[in-house]
């Protein structure tokens, strides 16, 4: 099975800061990577698919990059509404796996 | 509007069984693969089961293999999860999610809580 790791596990940043989250796969997954945002008590929301494609309706301050085994999610200017937990997911195989999550707090 | 609505969660004793349902609407259910994902309280997301649009392809995570059974009824626009031999570690919110090829999980249900406890 493909294992996913994320760093950091938590981060605290100020409104307007640039924030970067890293996700690594235990083997190459080409660009079959998605990023999700989850707020407490809610289902996850798809932000980015195929590593760098922005889902419709998602603010342009979110961007993704990477391929192979290393990927990043960047929030160019952190907003109060971005306080949430972010998960990466590989879907290179039918048995997809999620990363452990990164909790983003606003200072 | 695409909607996925889970039902069937609740409190069950260790070793017991439960059947979850996911009612789909707003899209052609038979055209999409489906998944179950769960989230223990305060923890991360865990994918654990996939079913193809025709039920010809089914996959499970090792954590549930042999105990859980995924199925679907395209005529009823419904996805199911039969959970047997439940354990305390199966306590979680259970989500159904629509699989879009090349995209991932664009649509999710609201989740249903399963609590395994004596």
C-alpha cells in the first residue's frame, strides 16, 4: 500500500501570511494527488485535484504543485476562513490513502 | 444538485453488526464508482472501501477486509455497507463519497456516526 505523510502536523500563522504544506508519497503516484479542507463537524471539501488543478469555486489563493512523490499545497494569503485541517490523498490506485492531516490555526 | 445521504449509524455492541446506506440523487448513480471513508473521533480520514459502477471491482483496506461488505443497487440509487464483527476501533463517522476518475472525491455525504461500545 502507498503511505502518505504530511508536514507540519500543525501550524499557526497570521492573516495574510503565505502558508505551505508538504505531502510525500511512499512511491511515485505521478500527479494523482488531491487536497481537501475539512472544518469541524463537516465533510471534507475538495480543493485541488491532479496535484495542481484548482476545483471550481475554490479561491485562487489556494494552489498545488508537485509530482512523483513530493507535493505542496500553498495558501498565498491566509484568510480567517482558512482555519481548518488539510488532507492530501493519493488516488493512483483504487485503494487510495489519505495523509494524516495538517491543522492550520490563525494567530 | 448532487446529494449523498448516509443513514443507519448508531450504537452497537462489540461483535455486533450494522448496515449503512447511502442514498444518491442529482446525478446518474450507475455512472460513478463509489467509496466509503471513515473518521474516528478527533482523528484523520481513512479510506476503506471502493466499488466500481457495475460492482465488478471491489477493494477493501486491510483494517476491514473480511468483516465489511460493500454493495450497491443502481436501480435504487443506493450504496450499502454491511459491517460485521464490529470492534471498538471501528467507532467513527462514516462517509460515502463519489469517485470521479482523475479528480478524486468531489462529493461527500454528511456522515453517519457509528459507535461500538458495550
